[in-house]
C-alpha cells in the first residue's frame, strides 16, 4: 500500500480544489492510502472535507494562507513537518504555490524522498501582481524547484517549470470532471463566458465585445455566468453602455444551474489575461461549444486553433472571429463537435488518474 499525502491550500469550490478532490476520490484504494492536508479558500472546511471523502484521513492546517505571512508560514511549516515525520508518507503531492513551497520544504526536512508539486498556475505569471511581487515569487519557486519533481497541469506550465531549473518535470493535464451534456433549446443566438469576474478574466474586454456584437447582430444576447470581485463595477459598465436586455451577468450560481446556463450558449468566449489550464474552457468544449480564446499558454493548451475554436491576439480579432462563428452555424457545430471529442480523448479523469498512479508508483 502506497501512502500518498495530498496537500492543498486552496481547497474548496474552484479548479484546483476540485482537481485535488478528484484525485483523493479516484485513486485505487486497493493500491493507495490517501490523506488530505488542506486549508480552504472561499468555502467551508467541513464541506471540502466531505467533497474529498476518498481520503482516509484529513488534516486541516488553516495557517496555509495564500499570501506571504511569516508567522502563518512558519506555523504551517512546523505542522506539515510534524505530520510528515509522524506518518511517513511514501509520496507527498503539493498543489498551488503556497502549499507547494511549504510542503516541499517540510517534506525535505522530514526526510520524505518522493515529493511532487503541481503549480496550477505560477504566481509569478499573474499580471495583477507588482513587478517586485512577481520577482519574489519567481525567486522562491526557483529555490523550491530543487526539492522534488514538478507535475505540470498543462504543457505550457511544464515549459515554465523547466525554465526554472531544478528537479524533473512531468506533464499530467488537469481533467474535465463533469458530464458531457447536450445543448438546451433556446431562442436566438447567445454568446457567453463563465467564471469569476476578476482582473485575470478581463471583464472590460468582454463588455466591449458584448456591445460590439449586439450592435452588429440583431437579436444576439451575451451572458457572463458567474460573479466575483469585479461584478459590481461590471454591472455599472453594462448600464452605462445601455446594454440592459442585451447583456447579462448572472452573479454566482450553484454549479448545476451554471451548467444549465452553459448548455444554452452557442459560442463560448474566454478572453483571459493568463491561465494555467482553464477549466471553464474544458467545460465549454465538453458541452459542444466552439471557443474563442485569448493567446496565452493555458488557452493554447486547451483550444486547437482552427480545429476546436480560435486563438486570438487582439480584441478586434476576438470580435471578428466571434462574428464569423455567429454567421456560420455549420462551422460552429463542426468546431464544437471536435472540441467535445478532444475533451473525451485528452482530458479525461481516467487518463489523469492513470498517469498520476504511474508516477506515485515510481514509474517514469
């Protein structure tokens, strides 16, 4: 029996938390004994523990906070080292930046030999941080890269990991964790996005796109499925640009309701500033939607330009590609079907678990 500790500081609803839950619940219990070490961002610790029911044991470490804090970080480091020293896991797999640094250091101090780290998006690539902050994060990641191996969640992330130097780098793409749902009948054409309304997703570009599209195509509607810290400002912009009735922001919705809204789209837009591997794009492709996405590493790993959607470099190209797909139903259906098949083939839960099981078992 291989003892595996999954360590995550951003447990809860959202991409990384859901991926870790899928690992805890999906590894073969006849071969792996899984423990969860976690903090929670944006949710309930008890709810996240319940979501990771496949983990035999769980340890809540609230000191693992996202931002750098000397007192909290030292407290988390001591707790992690004590856990690893007491339970002697065969494998430690840390997820996201803070858990990655702390767990790798603690595992090294406790003498754990097999340590993996999945960034799920390096902090030094996030453009909403200052240049000094990004440099600090990159310096820390470069130093920590010597401790163990990296399991990148996408090929672009693997390239960034190799540029840091340090230990071996493997690629195991995050999985699509939902069902393959059929489209819902609806009136007119609907162009949509889904996710947190935040700087990383560039809501201003989406609102301008909504204005241009609805001005140029009668009866077209645009919808953003989700909410977030930029929601209030985005609603004011919609009102100021006279988009009431033509563009909608749903605010946060339960997962099932969000999926239902996704099924009622004809075209999906993901004009993000950066991404590791965008779960929203995988969900859209699984729903059979063609995707128009910005030209960044994560989007390029998800969307095959010209085959499952389009990768665009500018807001004008975004508009032109959207108009092309709005006017060409056959192309929409062709790209959407190809994207759906790509998710089945390359981003399955079974594939992810099989590849991680090989790495945890010592195969390379």
